[in-house]
């Protein structure tokens, strides 16, 4: 059997290399001279659209059954379409930043890459972060970059972005690597300087066959995608520690956590809350003791900060002001003190627990009213778990809609209620009305808006509604 690399060379590059202007997997992004990859969906319709827009070649999965344009003759087939897409993208879009850091895990990816960006920017290094809430850069970039509303861009968009950064002179890039991205091999052809693991908890089981498969996919970043000179950064305090350590093997591995050990380890020692002023963290590194004060909220943030510290010490970037405002948009964001309102992206059981327990940690005597829902057409199993966490740790609960998509909203709420037993709760399906109800009636509570974070759209069937928790709060604040 011929290798994918050989097929790409013989059937694509040797024939079309001088004519290829780009590689995409969305027919709407096709321009004259582009190669169009069909990864899934209605192939016939998308192929016709791509050809009409100027595609010179269409690449499809071998097993696909589609009504293709017979007048167009330039087709190539692959058994593993995702690997082919990644390899060809790396050939067409060459170059990447010198230091490329990939962060994976269930929660914390966005916070880590954004803090890394701020660390390097503070030290006057060219830097870009890429992930769930978009691109952040300290130099001007090509406005033609394809922006995708996903954690890890598809292979074509990801490699094009890396190439643009390289040509712009960016030396340091920090990317979130999702389980979808790893399973679909989007970043397989990139060379990583650092790979970091935050934590693991239940998520995306509507996509992955099991929790074990979900972790196994994440583990690829620490086995198949690590080069000999790649440095791994792993959490010593999580159950997956041994598996991660084993995957890294003889390559350099920096541990962080209260149980961390070894060269360059970030050994966490102590953590104290400062109410609305953040927290104090004490840690040790290679025999030296340090104390930092940060404005960041959340007990869990100590682990996110530890990853940043590991890279900072490894690259001798020890100049960083943690007392500055490091709040990440939509991540444990205290947007107001009177009334006290906090917005967070928590949409998994573990993230919801970390959110509420962190609020308790910062404000042990205050009461909490939690506003949340669960997404439709996604992992149903986590709904009861999130309901149970809300029941056990919040004082009042408001259940509302959150991206119901094509699922029955009453079914979603029913699944959540399986975890709630007897505690006072309200069902206010409209999220705007839910926030308004809390703002008018529970100003003596901490109002926690979970699940939406930075997002600005709600998906209800075929309808897309503009929605921002931040905008709702600002508008309602003027009326109370």
C-alpha cells in the first residue's frame, strides 16, 4: 500500500504544485486555484459549489458515495482524508513560529494560552495566541486569515495561520489543541517546542466513543506529536499523571503541582484567597521559593499559572507582573461588585464544580445563585451531573436554555432536573429573562452566569440569535 505522502506527491504535487494557491475544507472559502477537501457532509452539493468558485482539484474520502460533477475530472481519493488534509496543508503553507506551544486538556486551555501571550508580550517578544476566543497578536497580521469559531482551526486554516505568522516574523505562538483537532490530525505536521496538559474530565462524549477514547486522543500530543526536543509539561496531581509520564518517555518532562518533582518542576506550596483582589500563590522552582499575587479569580487558576511559570522559567522569562489585570474574557470574570456578578464559560461538570467551589473559596459567607443550561445535540450524560453539582454547591438555581440547537428544550431541562432533588430552583427558559429575574430579586447573592462566557450567539434550530451575557448584564445594570 502506498503511503499518503507518496500519493500526495505523485497525484497532487507533481501535477498541480505550480497552480495550487490554497487548501480549504469549506466550499465557501474556495478561491481560484484552491484544492478543496471534502471531510464530511453533502459532498455532491459542496463539490459543485467549490468547482464553481474555482477549485482546481477536489479531494474526497475513498468510501464516499456522492453525486459528483461529471464535467469536472480532477478528483483524488484517500482512505484517511484527515491525514491527507494535514499533510498537503503543511506542504502548501510552509513555515511556522520558532516557539510553538500546544495546550490540551478539558478545561483551562484558553486561560493558559492567553496568559502565555501576555507573558511574552510583557517581555517584548512577538507573540500570538490562537483558540476558542480567537486570535490575539502584538503585531499586525494579514486580515485575510480564515477565522473559525472553533477551538482548533481545521488543518488548512491552522497551517495557513502558522505560515502567515512565520512570514510576519512572529517567533512565539500558543494554540489550544482540542480533542477534535487531535483526532482529525489537524496539527500533526507542526513542530512543537512545548506541549502542556491541564486536566481531564467528561466532555465531548457525543463525539468520542468513550471517556477512555477521549483521553487516548488527548494523549497523542504527548506521544506521536512530540519530537525529541519537545518539552512536555504535565500536572502531577491528576489521575492521568502516570499515563502522561509514560507517553513522554525519555523526552524532557516538566512537572507542576503540589506533588511535582524533578528538574525545573513547579512545586506548588500554598494558595490564599484575597476576596475580590484575587489570590496569593507560593511555589518552589529548583530550590528557590517564590510568592506571587495575582488578580485572577478561581482556586483552579493555580494550575493554569503553574504551566505559564514552567515555560517562563525554562526560557528565562522571569519578568512578569502578575498583579496586573489578567482576567480572561468569559473565564471566571468578575464583571461587577455591586451586585456581584460573575461570568464564566463552564459547560462541563468539572468546570461547573470548579467555578462554584472557587466562588465559595473567595467569598465563603456569601450566597450563590447559579444561572445555567446545557447544550442540545451534545453529550446528554453530563446534564444530570451538572444538575447534581448545581444542587450540591449553589444556594439557588435558575435553569435556562443554552444552545438548544435541534433538540427539545424540555428534554434538556428534564435531563438536568434528574440531578436536582428538592432544592429551590426556577425554570426560566429565556436566558435574558433568567438574568433579569436574578438581577431584580437576588442582588444579595453572587450571581453566577455559567456556560456562555465569551460567546455572542445562541443556536435554536435553524435560527441564530445574537446573545452576550456581558451585554445583557450591562443593559440590566442601568435599570436597577
